[in-house]
């Protein structure tokens, strides 16, 4: 499998407020924003039904629709390379003609809500043969497949395999007239195909906004009960010995008692015998609560603390199931993570969720309508839900959508900004921030990129909503910018034209192109060795993340040569290395390391250009935001 199967798209039709087909695309992290009761939680509940963790209710059908049919369709990419059917027959989704025109797996569930308990049909929406006689092979029995293969006189590798029979029949049938088709997956061999597909689908885990949060609640107790049960399982033999000893002694006392009873009533004593009514319930003896250092239990703490702990319980339980059931991928769906949280906790929480979404096999989906959390979200993650005449509209992150979101939530630009620093990606920002911190130890006059409110750091490959608002608004006010681009190609730098245009603005803006390939080439081999426990030669032109990823892969003892690792998996490994380079390795750099890499003067030139803007630029008094429409140039700036 090339990575873990990922949810790419959801299509809803006639489900509650989503009357007409509504399409929403998903990223590694996806955030739904909109007013109360606009349909954010409805998206989560549709996914919960699709992944069979909740049942469709008759009342889930759109009340304003004439149709009683509800359709929930999910599209997945990063698919398994093969499926095993018939116990041993290996095939692929492509060979079975079960992929759509984009090469993705599209699964449609259709619910009949005319029934008190709605039933469902399952289909693969795919480019599938429509030629007469070969369009419904997944619905044919093996007996009929054998008969058809015999009539076509086509060679079959294994007559016991439905996979081999279908393959032979299709191969012998010429033009199959492939068209977009709903292929049933609840009939005949389609059921086996669906059973195998389900093994690869993500685990869906929903954390609701209104779930309880005391340590005696079942949801809180479950992970702790599981821990107790696991511990009891580990000492099962010892517990059996204790049980046998206790029972033997109790039976001994009971027999002595019966012996004395015989002296009074022999018949009654002979009619009685000692028996244990049930097995001892060891897990009922252990009640675990969480107390702080003052012995205050969780249910006496604030609601925000309880909710954070409950969210941790939720993640621990999901990860346990993922490990026990060997699930490669999981979708964490979290409603209103900001509930009862201080702004500082909101920031920490969103940073944790962003980091979680970067793990291979993890997607994060959340809802919010709080500006303090929304402004921290990557712009490409935002989905804005609004009411329209025939249902709901879910807009992706265009400039116009982001303006609407910012207005709706009240996300406003910062005041007092003097310079915008633009880099290619978030890792570059992290790296430059570490560089500045290290070099400031020697020269405190250099700008403090972490805490100086006069400096905004943006990455051009996508940004947070807050940064987008700042850039959209402040650019129109002529705030100078400092751009730093990777050279990449030594002979023809990719961003040379862009850099030239920035340098020609005449408002104090400056653009630099690195003398080395990219930011990672400024790092020194010593901290790389400290972090990764490998040795490499770092040159100005080598691909540092690729070299390290390859060496780590080879040192791990994998039997697969690096060149045979699928492209997606290689990129994931390189991305993970890049993250550690810009975070952990950059933090360990020293002044001497910069000098030995011939990097100090160049990095200083960037930082001094930023510092010059901070000193030279007078703060522009931004008009009262309430009187200025976000995203448009103010009519006057006094």
C-alpha cells in the first residue's frame, strides 16, 4: 500500500439540511467553519454513519425533499496495491474495474428512509464494463462464470478462482464499453470485495462537543477499565492460584459447618453442599480515578481541564484500537476543540492537532466558530458552510471565502506591523527562527523573530487564516516585505523573476535567493549526527533530506532498496526528516557551525534587512477595523 488510505471527498445528498448533492474535499487537516446549526456536525454524523459507527434514522432524510433516498458517498485515494479474494487469489481495484475516472475508490451508500429502520445498498462508483454479458460479473456465481468462460473458449489460470474467471472473460470480450457505473457490493462476489476493501478504510473516531467530562462517566472510565483488564490478564495465573486457595479454605469451613449441622439434623446437612454462585469479578475490585497532587479528583476540577483529559482519553483509546486491530489509518473528528479552553490552551491544542495531522495515516477534521482558534488554522484547511436556498454550500479556501470567514468570525489584522517576512514553507520559518535566536546570542541588536510584534512571518506555500488576513490587508498599506527563496537550481533559480519584482517595488522590500540549494544546506553535519545518529557530508548543492532519509532507511535494515520504495513513501520519509532538520538540528547549531558552513554572513544579511525595516518604517496607524472592510484598501490612512 502506498501510504495509508485517505479520505479525499465526501458527497451528501438528501441528508438532513443537505438536500442537493454537496461535495466537500478533505486534506490532512480540515476545519469546518460556520454559524450555529448550519450543518457542521451533520458532516461528522454522515461520516459516522458511513463508517458504520452509527445507524441511519428515518428522520435523517431531508424533510423538504420528495425523495426518501439518502446518499452518502466517500472517495478515497492512496489505495492498497492489491486485494486478496477467494482466500488466495490476488487482484487489484483497477483490474476489477472498481476505480473512478480519477483512479480513486468511490464508495456510495444509498439508504431507503421509507422504512422505519432504513436499509442500505453499497456501490462502487467506477469506470466499469457496460458491454452486454460482462457488465455484472461481480454479481455472478462461480458456476455461471465458468459457464461463460467455457462459451467464450477463453483460457483461465485457475477455474476455482472467481478473480481469474472474471479476468479471463473481460480479456476475451474486446471493447468493454467502460462507463461510469454503480457496481453493487452487497451481492455475490461483490460482498467479498467489499469485505476486503473495508479492511483498508480509515478508522473514524468522533469526539463530540457535548460529551460528559467527569471521571466517573463511562467514556472516561473505559480506557482506565481497559488498563485494569490488561493488567489482570498479565497476572491471570497468579489470580487463579489465589482463587483456588480462597475457595479451598472456604469449602473447608463450609464442610466443618455441615459436620456440626449433622449433629442437629442429618437429613438437612446431607441435602446441602457448598457451591460458588459465580466466578470472582476481579475487575470490579479496582476503581481508578485521577487525582492531582492535592488529591483533588478530576470531577472537582474546572470543565476545561476535564475536557482536555477526556480528549486525551479519547486519543489513547483510538490509538489502542488502531494498534490492536492493525489499522493503518485513522480520522480524528473533533467538534469544537476550543470548548471551555483558555486562549493559550486553544493554541497548544491546535498545534497538537496540526502535528497529529502530519503523521502518516492520520487525518484531523474539526469544527469551530471561535476566532482565536480559527486564525491559527492553515488557510487550505478551511471549509466555510453557509445556508443556500436548496440546502447548504461548502466553500473551499479561495480569497473571497477567506474574506467571508474573517468577517464572519472577526479575525482582524495586527496593528503596529512594520515588516512581513516571506519564506517558502513553514519549516523554513521554523529554521530561520532558530537561526535568529542563535545569532542573537552574539549580536542582541538582531531582530527577535519569535516575539517582536512588528514582524510577521508568512510562508508562501500556504498560511494560517490570521497570516492571510494580515498579508491581504497590510500589503495594500505598503508594508515592506523581506522574501527569502531557496536557490534550488544553481544555474537558473526558480524564483529569480519573483525576487527581481520584489526588489523593484521601491518601498523598502527586499528579496534574497539563498547561495545554497535550500535552508537545510546551511546546517552542519555535527548536529545532524547528534539528532539522526548518522554521518553525511553536507555540501551546498546536495539534497540533505533525501540523503538522510535514504541512510536512515538503509540503517533500519529494510530489505527493500531505497530505489524500490514507492515515491509517496519516499516523500513521506523525506518530509519527516525535513521536519526534524528544521526543528531539532537547527536548534543545535552554534556560531562555529555557521562559520564552518560558510553561512553566518549570509544569514546575518537576511536578519539585518529585516531589522532595518523594523527601525526605518514608521508604524502605519490602521483605521478602526470596525469602520474598514477587511480585504479592501481603506479610503484614508491618517
